[in-house]
């Protein structure tokens, strides 16, 4: 395995890869150093292109219902706020990943569950319609083997995950329906506590982890062969999921408390518990969880006006009022942009977690089209940068390949192999 670490320059000269070997005892010229650096750069990019690169949390399906989202045309974060499309996936060497069925949470009552169920089913349908519409460019994946085959065909991989199990209402058997439609990853909870679990970002904790219904959900996910996702879950919920699940869990977009103490991140002790159980954390490129971001005075003034008129949080709002809140907030964000974190800060989280639990338990996820992106990495078109920096830090190609999806696919395989449901298995046809 070639190592392109900090000693990379020396290694390249020894291997005779540099354009001109320096005379013994001579000082390496600036030009030679620059040429060697460019060589390392090109090697890293070629390597990045040659491996499977997956993201575990693509929120892009939230755009599918809008007529102006065109997957095969290049958008731009600066102009339209989007992160993912085919041209940019090709530029950044992204082969696909998990495309998210996200449902915003409302009240925990029967009518709201019914509305959420419809929303979830329609979002899954939208993902399947997307795959049908762009069948020459993408394909639905139901297994790790599918993903390998799809990449071999030169297409992008569309796995499905669910962020917030709220649409299942009180009926975990509905999960089987989503599974048949292709769902392979499930996160019980989102920003607020729900019927299944306590959330990392809810000020109250109801169950101190999973509710009894949440435990049923974990068992059902294991039975069907889905990967369980503890992102957004409280630490106690993550611990319950690790203890109860028969297969390793993933945190599909999460960061390190040691770098920024935010409820959406986890501390070193929980990182170790996750890794000891075979789990994987996918490092999130979401600015607000990477560091404390201070709004500009102009934005703060606009926020004060907004808070007085609409309320600081959408919690408790329903229907029209909820939609109005988000529309007004979007307008404010457009006029007075949120402060941004940096690519360097994201890598600080990533290197910290790699130091604590090693490259077998770490992956990458940008929260693309879900609020992700930082200065220095605004969309998926520049993912090579991460590969260059991991190699330069001394991680081997084998390790970088695991980080870009090998670890995540290990969990997809593990969930599938532990499946006890006979659904979708060949013997059901006998
Ligand atoms: Zn999220």
C-alpha cells in the first residue's frame, strides 16, 4: 500500500517519481517541491476516482417535488443553494449513498401520524420516481451487492434511509412496507422527542432513551435487515440502540463533542462504545454543529424582528403557521446569510474521531441539501480534498477506502446477513 503521508515528498524522490532528482547534498528547489506536491495531488485525485465514494445522508429528495430541480444540470450553491446533482457528483467522484425520507415532526396524535405517514410514503415514492426518471444515470440499491453492480454499470447508487420514524405512527409493522420499497436505514428520532425515543436536541427527556415502542422498532429493523441510525438521538437513546440492536449501528451525520460541545455531537466515551460494538460515525459537514457561529449584527437584528413576529422556534406550530414560519425563516436566511464554518474545522472533528476510534469506524457525510456545507467545501464537487488530506496525514489507501464507504457498507451487509425476515429472500419463492 502506497503511503502518501508527510514523508511523501521524500518517498516520491526515492521512488524516482519527481521530475528531477536533486544532486546529493543539494537543496530541493522550490520548483521541484511544487512539482512533487502536484504529483501527490494528482495521485490522490486519481485514487479518489478509483474507489467507491458514498455519503450516508443525502437530503436531496426534499428537492424532488420542485419542478426546477434538474438532476442532470449543474446547479450552484451560491446561486440556488443546492449541493447535489449529477455533474457535481461526477466532479467530486461521489458514487451515491443513502437518499433520505425526511419528515418534519408535528404533534404526537393520531391525525398527525396519519398525515406524516402519507408524507413519508410520498417521499419514498418521489425517490423511486426519481430513480425511474433518471434510470440511465442512477439505480435503486437494495443490498451491498446491488451497490457494487450499479457502480460497475457507471451509475449512481440510490439507497434509501428514513430520518425520523415519526411517519410510522404507533405501528412498527409499517416498516416492512417501507423496506419492500427499498428502505435500508432508519433513524428513530429527529429534533424533538417522539413516540420512539428521546432526541439529542429536546430540552426534556421523556424515556431516558428508547420508549418501549422504540425498542419494538429496533427489533423490527433487525428482523427486516435495516441499519439503525442514531444521529439526532440523545446519548441515552444511542446507548439503548447499541445495547439492543443485534447489528452495529451507524450515526449517519454527527460530530465530536471534544471539538464542539453541542448536543448533536458525541463525546469520546460514547465514540468508544459505538466502535466497540462495531458501529460507525459519519462525520457531518454541517456548520452549526462544527463550532459556535456568531451571527453578524445585521442578521441578529433581523432575527430579533423575526422572533418577535413568528417566534424563535417552530415547536408547537401546525399546518399553515408552521409553513409560514419556515418560509419567513428561509427568506431571512437568504437576505442575511447564516455565518459559515470552515473545511478546516470539519477536518479537525474528523481527525479527532479518527484518533480516538480509528479508521474502521469513521465515514463522511455532508448533510448535503440538508443544511451542510462550509467555507472551502460548499457542495459535493470537491470531495477529493478530503481524500488528499487523509492521505497526506498518513492514512493508507485501504483505510481511506473504508472511510469513504467501506465501513458503511460493512454495516449494510451485517444488517442484511442478520435478517430473520424471509421477505425478499430467494426461499420465499419456493
Ligand atoms: Zn439531520
